[in-house]
């Protein structure tokens, strides 16, 4: 395992069987990719308790696929009626990409107190997450999902 930090880019590929996508609702499935060191620094600092800290400015390595939560991917007009279901059922591969550089590492160490608890080699590791809410019934009237 690499212990010396260097600038790097990563990709996450998630393939989902088509039959599992048939009844998918908006926001029910979210896939994300994040740098482990940055995630742990934000977690140790208490920053992940605030939704605003999931923005690109704060959590730059966080990558998410809007394919499973973007409202336009779920609205279909059938005979004048709007139907909310995933209309991209032919797409079964989600691709995420992110990167982390020495300047990103320096910014995290400078900004977040929790970074002092994180080993530099943890900034070479990445976490991929698939969150699924099984009994998801309804999305609020604004039709938005948290990133």
C-alpha cells in the first residue's frame, strides 16, 4: 500500500441489474465516492452534521451520480399525466470520478481541526457508498434530494 501522498484521480463503477431499477423511486438510491482522509477529517471535526458542508467548496472530493435522484430523470409524461418513476431503466452502470491533490490535502489540514487525527496515508484511500432506503414512499413537494 502506498504511504507517500501524491495527486491522484479515482473512478467508481457501479453496475445495477435492470430488474432492480424497475420500481426505483427518486432519492431512494444514492451512490457516492469520497476521499477517506477528507471524510474522516470532516467527521472528526463535526462538520458532517451540517448539510451545507456537503457542498463542493467544503467537501471537494465528494462525487455523486444525479442519475438516481435528479427530478428530470424521474418525470415522464404519459397521456398528459406526469408519472414519477425512473425513466433511465436502460442505464445500468453509474460512473463516478473524483480527484485529490496536494493542495486539497493542505487545505483540509489547514481548515479542519479533525485532520490532526488522520494519517496522511488515509488521504490515499477512497470510500464508495451505496445508500438505499427500502421503505421510501414519497419525496416532498419540492422534488429535491440532498446531495
